[in-house]
């Protein structure tokens, strides 16, 4: 009988821990406990205010049962239409710009200087929050949907270029090389060697980004960059929970529809 | 293979004539939709301000540089609040997301007909509404402050965590579950010994990934009054204190980069 088995025999089996190193395990656990205590000590919760608010919370949940689409119908529709317009325009422009940047950010097809520049653009775009970009662009371009459109285009570039570049980097080299060996120019090489390989994923990601852009466009109105957010904010400020509930329901329905469509499109292209 | 006849020879083409007509029609429709959208945006824009934009931008830049470095002494507490909002929000959302995920996964749900659709609805509803909107709502209900931010982040993250988690649960190896069941384990024992060990790495990865996203989101929650560094950002913006704004933006940028680095390290260690 092996010594390993002898050592185990007669003992009750115990589940192996998730973090195997005991020092690390207890260290992480005690650090976590210390953090929780520190967080609990410094966070201020006004429980009486919370208790008072529960009433209004209940009202809001009830408002979902009786959403009011009618009394602010024109505001809701114009806001929603503007959100959709911003979403579509920003997605189109963002995707168009992110394709060349995505090509530039793929190490296997771009020279090093181009690669560095494109990765830099991607990093900046990803690090900046949409809402912060929107604040700056509203300050620069004035109130209105143009600022929202530019914000979402900018955010789309970071997201799509990064994922596109990663997809290009993991593509099958031999196909691209076969096209190149037939004497293709650079543009032909990209068009026939690279593009067919990444197209399904690009289409899928674009649809996904459209979905994200719509969700983000709902908050741009909070800082004056157009869309449904301004209407929603007003509704909350005036405690018109039934109108707010109507807007939220519309947003959820549109997002669900977009998700459903994107599922179909992705299943078809892949 | 679609070919084109030209001077008696066959030339390879990518699409048949019918396909290429359909293709062009699709592009044309897309272009028309974009043109209409652009027209609407253009109508709603005051173009005078846009032509003036480079001057305004350079004006803001000169006002915002150099950042007011002394102001950082007042930012310690807001950063701590931001960290708390993100971390506590993530923890609460994970506690709520785990049951939702088990109810939504088709192999663990008690009832596919009734409970699974409800769980999926919770996932979609919490996912599709941005944390800023949740924060707006919660401020109206429970008053401004860090707690509203924590709850907003928690609610918003349920959908994301539960979705990824239930996908992980659906992909588990059924053989291991069957082996545990064959030993005579109860339903909860099967859960604890057959399913949980398989999804644990995915769970840890999701938690850290969402924490990273939540750090980003909690930096701006203050704009609507839900605590954190966004509160300082919004008050600095309101009094046009651009040197403070630029410092806060720098701090946010550093926080985002650090959290992304931490999350990448931890996920690399797990997976």
C-alpha cells in the first residue's frame, strides 16, 4: 500500500480550501475583516431617514404597476427618439473610426509606432468615464445631442478597437499569409486575408456596443448631453414616480429587444 | 462559386449578382438611417458654439492647468468613500446575485416555467438601468449620501454578476454532480460538494471583474449626490474651479488604472 494512501486512511475527508497557501488564506481573511470594520466605522447611514424613505420606495414600486405613459407623452417620446438617434449615429461613427484604430492596435499587422499610438488612444478612451467625457464635451460644445453623440462615439472607439485588435491578434496567420503569397497589395491583404476572419466577431461586438450605447445614452441627459435622461431626472425631481416608472419600463423593453435582436444576429453570423 | 464571364474567361467573384444587390441595398438603407439621424442632431445643435469650440477648449485647458495639488489633502475621505461604495456594493450584489443565478440556471432552477423567467427578468431589469439612474432613484427614496451609492451599485451589479454566474452554472460538468448524487447526498449537499467547487473560480473572477467596473462607476455617482469623489467633482464644476476639476480627474484616472491592474492580477492568479 502506498504511503500516500496510508496517511489518508482512517481520517475523515475534508474539503480542500479554495486558497491553498494557509498564510495567504488567513492573511486575506483578516485583511478583509479589518477592511469591513474600517468601512463600517466610517460609513454614515441615517437610518431614520432610510426608514422615512421606505414609504416612498413603496410608492415607487407601486408606480411600476401603474406607469403613466400619457401625461408627459410628448416629452417622453422626444427624449426617447433623441436617445435612439444619438445611439445610432454614435455607433455608426464609432464603429467606422474604431476599425482603422483596431487594425493599428493589432501587433501582428501594425508597425510599432502605429501600434503605440493606437493603443494609447484605446487606453485613454477606456480610462475616461462616459459621463465625465460628456461633462467636458458639454462645456466645450454646449448643451444638446451633439455632445452626447461625440461622447458615445469616443467611448465606442475604446471598447471596439481593443476587442477588434485582440481578435486580429489571435487570427489564423496562415490564411492571411496565403493571400499575401498570391501577390496581394496591403489593402487586398486586409480585405481578403484578415477581414473575413474577424467579421463575425466584429458584427457581434458592434451590435453589443449598440446595446451598451443605448443604455449609456439614457444617462447623458443628466449632464445636458441630450436624450431621455433629462426627462427622467425631471420626473424624479418632481416625485412623478409614475412617469419615471414609464420611462424605466420603456428603457428596459428597448434593451431587451436589442438584446434579443443581437442574439439572433450573432447566431446568424457565427 | 460565383463567377463573372469576361472575354470568354471565368473570373472569380466574391458574391453572386443577387447577393451583391442585396448587400448594396443594405448599405444604402443603413446610410439613409444614419443621414436622418445626423440631420436631427445637426438641427438640435447650435453650430455657432461648435465653431467656437476650439477656442473654448483651449480656454478651459489654460484654466485647468496646472492642477491645484494642495487640494489633494481634501480628497482622502472622498476616495475612501468611493472605495467603500464600490466594495460594499459589490459584496451586497454578490450575496443577492448568487440565489438569482441558481434560480436562473436551467440545470439548478426549481421551476423552469415560473421561477426562471422571474429570475431572468430581475437580471435584465437591473442590468439595463445605469447605476446613475439607480442612484437618482435611491436618493429620492433614502436620501443623499454614501448609503444610496452603495445600494445603487449593489442593485446595478446583480444583473451582471447573476448573468455571468448562471452561464457558468449551466456549463458545469454534470458527471461530478451525478457522482455526488449517487453517494446519497441531499439537494444542499449536492449544491455544496458538486456544483459550488466547479463554479468557485468563475465566481471569484466575476467578483473581481465587477469590483473593477464598480470602482469606475462609483467615481461618478457623486454627480447626482450619492457620495464619493464625484461629489467633489460636481461641486468644483459648479463653481468653475477648473484646477480642482483637473486634479480630481487625474485622481479618478489613477484609481481606475490601479483597480484595473489589481483585477487583472487577481484574475490572472485565479484562472
